[in-house]
C-alpha cells in the first residue's frame, strides 16, 4: 500500500471547522484511493494558546486538544503527528523520520511543512497553493520573508494561474490547476430548509495580511469586497443573509454597517468552530452567498473556494463573486457568479425562484467536478504518479 502524508495547519487554526475540512479532505480522499494516509503538522511554541487565546505550554494548549479530537474523530489517530519544538502529540520525530523515508507522496498544503529532514525524504512532493496571487507575489518580493520551497510539483486552486488571462506571476514554476477535493460520503445531501431562503457564509472579516501588488496593481482584500455589496439584503425580497463572522472589535464600524444593512451576524466559533459544527451550519443553510479576496477577483485567478465546494456538496446553491471561474467551469445553475451588486441581487432572486432546480444542480456539480476520487485521481495522473491506475 503506498504511503501518503498530508501536511497542513489544523492545530494552528483551532476552532476553525472550515479550515479543518480543507486538510482533512486531502487526507481522507487519499485514503479512499488506497493510500496509507497520514497527517503531520508543525506548531510553533509561541502559537500554543488556551481556550481564551492566552499563551500556555504545549501540553495544556487548546491547539493540541483540538488536534487530537479531530484526528481521532476522522480515524487518523495513530497516523497523525503534531510537532511543537522537541515535543509531539501522536507520532514522535523518530517515528516520523522512518515514515517520511518510506513515503511515496507528500501533499504539503500551503507549504506548511518546512523541516528539511522530513520535507526532502518522500519520493514525490506536491506543494498545494490555496492563496493564488498572494503566494506568488510574496515569493517574488524579496522583502517578504516567504518563499515557495522546493517540491516536485506545484498545484493551485487558482484555475487560471499560468494562463494569458491571469497576471499572477508563475515564478518560473509549472502550476497544475485543481479544484478542492470533497469526500462526498462526508457531505450527504440534506432536505432543503424551510423558507424564507437563508443565504449564509463563514468568514473572517479582515485578513492578517495587507493588500498585495500584482503586475503593478494593488489588489484589495475580502472586507473591501463586502463593503461594496453591503446593500444586498435590502435588494432581495423573500430571502435573508447571514454571516458566521470572526471580526475584531476594532472593526466595530463595519459590524454596525452590516447590521444596519440587514445582515444577520452570528459568531463563527459556536456555529463553525469544529468540522462537525461547520458541516451542520452549511447543511442548515439554504444557499451560500460570499465574496472573495479582492486579489482573487482583480487577477481573474480562477480561485475556487473550499467553502463553496462544501456548500455545493451539501446540495446548497452557491452565489459567489466571480474570480474567473466561468473560464473553466459551468456557471449559472447551482453555482452562480456575479461581478456587481445588481448581478448578485439577480442571482439571489433566481435561486429563490427555482430553488429545487438549483439545489439539485449544486449536488450534481459536486458529483461531477469536486468528488475527491475524481479530483485526486486527475491530479495523480497529471503528476505522472504510478498510483493513478
């Protein structure tokens, strides 16, 4: 049985159920394809916090507790490791050295794993870019302490990266486009919720990073795009709009503006703080409405959201800001893209008017385009892996 290791941030992002699904989907999807799948994460000691966000040691940290709970719940206990300095939860460093030496495949999500003695050992190493535009611009800017490490293959959820339609620099690398994999068995389609139709999303209001410059143009962030569309709930009759939102108290003016414009705001952690709560929130929604980082939009990157993939798999239509996905994917039924406030309002009204058809189309889109068996199978074929058969 071939051995695959997925490396990524799980404990580094405690109480973010959506982020957990991103990494889990790769590990669980590879396991479905017959790999002996493992998960590995590095956590800096200064990142260890308790439930209230105060610094603690590794053993007492909420990060460790969250990590152990999640890997146990998804059958990865005994096949997972959280490294923190010289300490570890799960497999220790000595065991990991042996595992990595035998590994056929490393999937390094966002280049999370940086420990050279591990990173260089597997036969094939894949870098997975979740932030097209930011990843490449930071790598190209020597003033930024970031670099895309040496891997054998480079994969991105920016479907247009490396094409003439997209100004994002390729950094001299061949970028293989991929959609986010979804293990459909984990996302059974649910009966539609009652009316009025409730559009939701899960979001962090302000990125910890600033705007990015691509091809000489400064490109904005997600909260800039939300501000452009803040009037949407008042433009759509017979539907409500809700955000499970992580927002800093310093952004109280934005929070008040959202509420004044009839957005319902709920705290993200109680509604989406674990993989299970996130899934329940998505399944309990009528549809998704969301914007994207301004850089994804302005660059026509073709960025496709893992959160949107979850909504579609659950049979929930998605109305999302256009990042150029229509260049590569069918949009208009189940998955709708918009550029302007007027287009967003029309899209929401269209979903409300023919909900059953859009719901069925959403699940059908996931089955055709997002099923982890297909997504990962295509990727293994693209990199020439002998496991593709």
